[in-house]
C-alpha cells in the first residue's frame, strides 16, 4: 500500500499534527484543555440565547438562511460588528451593493437612527446626518476597513476561497460572506458548493477560525422551512455545522417562552435546523427587529405559539 496522501488531503496539516501529538488521546486532550481554558469557544454574539446553539466555534461553517426581507443581512452585520468591537479579527465580504450602502446600515445600528438608510430622510435631515457622521466617523472607518465588497463583479468559488485565505492569514478569526447565492455559478453549481464548503473548512480548521455564510431558500419552494430547500447543492446543508433559518412572520404572533411568565409579541422566528456542538437543534427562538436601530433582540425559546387576530383582538392557540 502506498504511503502517499491523496491530492485532496492536507498533508502538511496531518504531518504537523503527527509531529505535535503522540496519540489520538493526546490530540483529544489538547482539545479538552482548550475548551477548559477558553481558547476553544464560540465567537461571542450579541445574543445570549446563542449560548445554546454554540454557533461560530473554531473550525466551523455556520449558515444563516432566510427569505428576502427577513433582515438576515442586518443580523450578520450586527454579529460581525459585535465581534469586531470586542477586538476579535473579522472579515466581511458583501457580494451585493457598494461599501457605502452597507455602512449606512451599520450607522443606523450604532446611532439608533434608522432614518440614515433612507435617501428621503437624509435630504430632509442634513444637519442631523452630518452630526451623526462626525460622532461615528471612527467606528465607520474601523468597520469599513474590514468590509470588502464584490464591487459589481461576480466572484467564483476560487475568488472567495482566495479572499478567505487572505483574511485568515492576516489573523482574522471570524469571516462572513453575504450572500453566497450571489457567487458566480459554473456549469456544475453543485460542484461549486462542494468545493466551497470543503475548501473553506480546510482553511478554517487550519487557522482556528469560524465562518458565517448567508443564503436563500430555493426558488419555487412553497413556504417550506427545511434543510432540503436551502439554495445550492446538498453540501451546504450536509457539511455545515450550524444552520439557522430566520423567518419573518406575516401575521402577528404571541410567543410563550420556556421559563417565562409572560408571552411576547414578535414578528420573527429563528429556526435552529442544525447545531453540532449545541443543544438547541430543532428549537425555535423568538426574535424581533428593533425598528429604533435595526438590530435584533432575542426573547427566548418558544414553547407555544398563538396567532393574534388583529381584527377581532382574539387569540387562537395553535400549539407548536
């Protein structure tokens, strides 16, 4: 039997591991020590309920899916900016729109002024806008320096992996790509997804970093929320570590929460489709988009849902 490694195996990484560790038990012991001392832990998010999900562990691929209008891009921006403010190296690649457009959204989140995302509001509030720009100039520059955009180009899988390599080699521990559905497809898009996931995982494991990938449901799906209707090939759902689905509720809902005495009214639900290191798989999280600053708040894990009839002010208990 040949001792040569197949081309797809990262030989250098294997040889480095063999040189560093004497046995599989030693390797596991190193991981356990890292978990105990905190060097192996999730990248912090603004939402404490994510402690149950254990998203963004080192070496993991995390997927956030949602229909257009669910505000998943606001959520990812909030998560990346939170880690950045904590001093964690981050990299954000936006495949749609220009850098200034995304910084408008960030300014809304840090200034508590959602009007800065509106052209009409800016025109009629010029003095207020200039004041906000002066106050938050340093924060805008700081996040802007870790924000990259496709600049109107369609990026291939290799382009994205090259960007990922560059960012991780610079010391970044959290990357986010929004949305991967804007990636340029080849004649075999399912192969693209396989190459993206396997290539990115290899890079993340080597650099002990985590990734967020934003995606959409498949076209033509009928309100189904499942791993099977994620856009792209099967590799996206099969080989990712965490898959979350942000659902925007068309009709008002009242959520009764675990360990809660009072219900909350919320317009969004975060479905935990998959979480390998967490305990929340299959659960649903009540969340709201705060219209005062376009940031998300998590209320708690849903135990029971009631539909609110806004015309008669009656409530229908639909269970869960």
